[in-house]
C-alpha cells in the first residue's frame, strides 16, 4: 500500500515509525499521523525525518492521549501545531491551553439540551427519520464546546434524548396527557391510573425506538 511504501522508503523513516508504534501501540493511527500530518509539515518546512521538530516519542504521546480520550482528534491537530514550535510535552500543552476533552456526563447532557433547544428544526427532521442531521447536531455541540466535547458521547445522548421526546409525543397522542419525567434511561414516572393496554403500547413503542423496554413504571400520585 501507499502508506507502507512511504513508511519503509528509507531507514530513518522506518525507525521513526517503529518508535511511534511501540510507544502508542496502534500501527494504523501511527501510520495516518506520520504519513499525513507529520510528512505534510516536514514538506512545508523542507526538512527530512531526521530533523523533525516533533520527536517520535512526542508523536506517540499525542496519539496515546487521543486513544485514552484525554483529547479529541480535532484538538489533537491543534496540539500538533503547537508542538512544532514548542519544547513542552504533550501533557503540558494540554494543561496549559485547557484542551482536555469534556467527558463528564452532566456537562455533556447540558450541552445536548442546549443544542436541541437551539436547533429545533433539525431535531424535528431527525424525528421524521432523517438520520443524517445527527451529524449536524453533533457538529453544533462541538462548535459550542470548542472541539472539547466527546463526539461519541454527544451523538449517543442526542439520539437517546430525541427519541425519548418522540415517545413522549406518541404517548400524548395515544393518551392525551404528558406521561412522565425521565429519571434515567431505564426508569420512568408514569401517569397515575394509566390503562394497562396503553402502558403496554407505550412500552412497545419505546422498545422499537430505543431498543429496550423500560425497567418499570413508577406510578405518581
């Protein structure tokens, strides 16, 4: 393949790549960064791999921080640019610039709610089956968080909350009342006196849409 040919084209390149792989443990990501970002930078600076301003160990450290979710791939590119003109370690740059990825569930939820409120048109499109708009909504979340939110967490929670809202709307159509407030993804507060058939219907709709049946209905007084 092209990458393999580039990475083994001469001894210094092969040695550099080998060090990166051994340190980060991921040959595929290492190949992408070496043949893409690193070589692109070296070409612009008119340098060969032996004179690289970014050592193999430092590049491996950057890749490791992507893998352990300390930073996102997008933020990694920003850090890479900083590494070209800096003697600081990857971790020092992350800390100094406040670039750690946001993975806290509470912060992600607040971000998702904000995105849904500010992009109701796209949320409605998703409800009608236009799955591609999820990428747009995730992009808005990343924009608000300046690239620091975990995109996978954002996407999963957006999908879950939009589908919960859809089920709530279906419940209103069937029973003519707002059914619950969600305590968690598997626990509801149901309307007191809900007819067993209607409960079964909503449970089925929930299972079809979200892939699981709620663990229990908790009657509210």
